[in-house]
C-alpha cells in the first residue's frame, strides 16, 4: 500500500463520515427499545439503527455508537501523520 493509496482511502472514508448523520450517536436502548443507536440533539432525533439482535450485544452497540466520534478522530490523526511525512520528505 502506497501513501497515495492511503490518501485515496482516507478521502473515501471522510466522504462517508461527512455524509452520515451528525454526532453524537448514543445507545438509547431500554427495555422497550432494545438495541437502538440514535443521534440525539435538542432540535433533532434520528434513529441510526434499531435491531432486536443488538439487545444483548452491548459491545457491538458501544462500537457503533462510539464510531461517530472515533472515525473523525482517527481521520485527524492520519492526516497529521501524512502531513508530517510530507514535511519530512520535502
């Protein structure tokens, strides 16, 4: 994998991330609504995914709900590393 491959893939990930429902995503699971992840704001509420199969899979719900914040953080780190590499090689 080349640096250009990484840049291309990073741009694809950024495009998907920017098109997704805005953060935060939280686990809104209760006894009545098991396995639900939602984007919750004062002015807006959007179900991201609700699946009965997720009701007993807390680790999966945590992964999904945290991904909305984790992915932008990872993008920032990779961009910083690529910029540092650019500065080192020029």
